[in-house]
């Protein structure tokens, strides 16, 4: 279990932005990150159809974004979120809200950075919740809430306890997924570390 997971981690704690940019040229990474963006869209539309479009909704749309950030790094995690948010705007006909889109990208970037570069090699029962909570605090609770304040007023403050609960549930699901040998073997086919 640990050996498969370690393969995803870089050897040094230094962020190598150029190495992450090389992933954009990899067809497998592009395909998987596209699938993760599509999964994020589906989860968001399910939440919107069940809970509506107000400031409070239970959604796991960030789960695939965190997964992209954990597996491929913060750059691809941010790009996956950005793609999912912009495609959602195209499909729904809504104009993109810059702060909401930035918040979505921050979820993937912050989560991926904490997981891969701030807590590399840490037990995933620690690194995953820390990365998910950090991503939600910066992206969902701060940046997106500021962007949504103009539309929903003070109701955005209720997003904080909702996203703490969502972060806890996403953390459990991600830990279970990252501990799954079959899943990680498939990830190993896409991401080959030296």
C-alpha cells in the first residue's frame, strides 16, 4: 500500500513548476484530468438539482479536483478546477464570476500544494485532511464566499460550517480511495515517477 502511494511523491520538497508543466503534454494526464473535470461537473449538477443554486449546498464537486491536485500536482489540480468551472458556465449560460472561478482554482492549487509539497511522505490520514481543509478554507470559504457575497449577502457566512463538514466527508472518501491498491495501480500507469 505505502509503496504504491510513495511512487506519486516527488523526491524533494521543492516545487518544480517546470516538471508539472510537462504533465500538460502527456496525453494520459490530459485524459484523466479531463475525466476528473467532467466528474466535478456531474457532481456539481447533481448538487444543484437536489439542493438548488443558493449559497448553501452540499456538494462533492471538489473531490475530483483534490484528486487531480494530489496525483498530478497543484498546477493540474488548479487547471482541472478552472476547466470544470468554465465549462459549467458555458453549459448553464451564466457568465463566469472571476472570484468564484479563482476560488475553484485555489481549491486544486492549495490542496495539491499542501499534499505534495508541504506534507510529502506524511501519513495520508494526516496529509489528506490537512490538504482538503486548507483547499476549502482558502478556495471555498474565503475566495468563493467573497465572490458570492454580492449575490447572497451575509448568507455566505453559513458556507463555513457546511464546508467543514464537506471537507471531513471528502477527506474520508479520498483516504479510502488513495489506500485502494487497485486504484493506485491504475494511477501508477498514468504517473510514472523516476
